[in-house]
């Protein structure tokens, strides 16, 4: 069965620190994760808040497991 290597957003946070904590949780659970927009989150109040906040991304085939680790599933 082929894997889905697309990156999908599993969570959004207002600060890079919150997103980094989520990333660490995922990586501790064996789920590789990356952050998007983390560098831009510290520019406020110079600029408007980064649209979409700091995004935590994982491969699409690990998204459900990542949401479980972060406690984001219904």
C-alpha cells in the first residue's frame, strides 16, 4: 500500500512556543512534524497576526494519529 507523503495541517497555534510544544509531543510519539509560519509569529505587533497562526504539519497518513496525540479528535 503506498503512503501519502503530502503534508497536512493538524493544528494551529497563536505562538511559536505553543506550536513547538505540540511538535515535541508528536515527535516523542514517533510522528515527524514540522512548523509553518513560526518565524513570522514573533513579528507582531509590527505586522498583522500571521494568517492561520503557526501551523503544525505532518504527513497525511499520520494525521489522525497526530490529532489523537494532541487530543484534537472529536
